[in-house]
C-alpha cells in the first residue's frame, strides 16, 4: 500500500533515505579505517538491522536490554556504556558485549576483576561545552554526572582499561568535534600512548547536507596517526536522520481564538522531544505561521493542555479526515513513545524504494494494559 493508505497514527521508515545515510557513513569508514556503531538509544527498529549491518560495524547500548538487542539482532561489535551497572546485569553484559565503558573509577574498581576478555574503557569529561542552550542534552554542563574530569582522573587504574570514551555533542557539525577533541587531547593526551582505542561518541550529524566530512575525517586521522589509536564513532541520529515520517489524521478543528487542529498523534506520547527539547518538527507541505494563507496550531486529543506540536501554515484549508505527515520521525520517536492518557502507540511501517509500505508492527489495548500490571 501507499503511505496515504496507512491507518493512523503510524511511523513510516523510509528505506531509501536510510540507505543514503548508511552509504555516507560507509564512506567515512572506508576513507579513514574507523569503526561506526549504531547508537540504539536513537533508533532501535531492529527490522532494519540486516540492512544497517551491511554498512557499519555494530551497535552501542545504554544498558542491558539494548545490549541484548544489538547482540541478538545485529550480532556484530557490541559496546555498552551506562552511568552505573547493576550487579544483577553485569555478568550477562560480559557475555554479550566486547566493550564495556565505565562512567567512574568507582565502577571500574567494582567490576574490574569480572571482565574476563571484555575490553574496558572509561568515559572522560573534558568540560568543554559546544552547545548553545539545551543543557538537558549537554554532557559537559556544569555539575554533569557523565564522565571523569581531569581533576578526578586516577592514573593508577589505567592498566585495567584499553580505551577512552567521550560523548559531548548533540546534533552538531565537525567543528564542534574538533573543538572538543582539542580539549580532550590537551587534558588527557598524555595517556593516549597507553591505550589502543578511543570512542568519540555520538551527536555527529554526519549525514546532514551541510556536514563537514573532510574535517571529521581529518580529526579521525589525526588521532590514528599521532597515537595509533583505533577510532570508534557511535552516531544515532545520523543513521536514520530524515528517514522517517509520522502519519496522522485530523480529527477536529477547534477555534477559541486560535484555529487548532486536533490530531490522533501526540507530542507528549509520540514525539516527546518536541516538548523536552523543545523543537518544532518539520511537516510536509507546510510553512512557518503566516507564510501561507491558512495558519493552524497543531495539537492532540490528549487532555494535556500543553500537548502542542507547533504552529504551521498551509496553502489550503485543513479539514477533519485530512492526513498530515511529520518528517524526521525515525529518530527518538519509537524509542521514547508512551501510552499516557491511554493513547494508542502508532503502528510501524517500512516504505521501500518504490514507495510501497508494509506494516511490520501494530499495537492495541493489551500493549497499554500489560505495562500496568
């Protein structure tokens, strides 16, 4: 079926755009020799793992469940980082992961004798913020709990680790990586010759049209050539950037001073970053308010007064029954959605290169009920 025929709400993964992103990432791998991992926290639709595995080196996880998913569904290199590990999870992690990264030396000390053949790393915090605003997504914000600062570094435990991990970026270009890498090298570079790998984390918008691939690759090569380290990158958004839609239907139009479309999709339930970030998601065939003749506020059928997606303008009037298509909805959507207010979870569909869609997952009342008992 075509995307217009899908029952709403529905996430649609665009395999054509996903493949384009993967080809860009493969090019970086081939030109530099680095390894690229899928950060599953952004995109965990494992139906696409057979495709993704043809282009990259594996997965990275934020805990046991993601680590299991990466092992079971992709089966390549499997890394994990968490601010702390539960004792009940750790033995299994050592069986399914080849790299385990610790957030603190206290965690390293606790588990260093349980690693077996797993490669251990420590996350470092260069205290170098390159973001404007959005402190919630800034691992280098003052007081951040993420990573070991230079002042806290315990050199005597270096023999227990083989690599460093840093992750400081969020939706940024390669200039932010260079700034961060300069700070990392300045503060921690004296230890690099005692390591075998370095993981430069995620937040690299590698597949964005204006991304500076040449600068990224020069950063990778600089570390490889100067210190002989193997470089890992773990993009999440870049893998599935602009590779998905959320299809929704207009249920009603309310005018209490602002013309508001009531949708069967929700910011709070189906695209939480709209409220957390916050940001205004792109919408097909729309423009900023006032740019086109008809302006509406887009909202949902939940009872949350602030469940507002944003204001958009259109070339024509919008009526109940019309379908709207939010773009860039493959990332941080399916992995973060919820059933607040008893809202149904959107179905998941895949659109092939010919524009044909197949539904791979549908949800119902039992998915809501079973979470609660």
